[in-house]
């Protein structure tokens, strides 16, 4: 179970940061529905070839400073 909760607004900010870090994701439509954080983590993990723990860590880092540029 994911250790975070995303809203549509916070997902857009996190998504922007992911697209800066992983430019190859720009060609992929990443859908997110609030309450489906676990599914999002699994999808991102497959797309960037990382484990789920890394994806959660990265999302939590993005949420710590949602208006900043760093991921």
C-alpha cells in the first residue's frame, strides 16, 4: 500500500517532475485516478524500470516540495 495520497492537482505537479527526469515518459499517457496510488506506483515502476520502493520514495520527495523544480 502506498505511503502517500495524491489529488489530481498534486499528481499534475508530480507528473511534471517525473517528465523532467524521465523524458521518455512524454510519449506515454500516464493516467491517474485518486485512490489508485498503488496502481500508479506499479505503472511508473514498469515504465522507468525501477522498483516500487524507489518510485514511492521519488513521489514522496516530489510531494515534500511540490512547487520546487527538484525531484
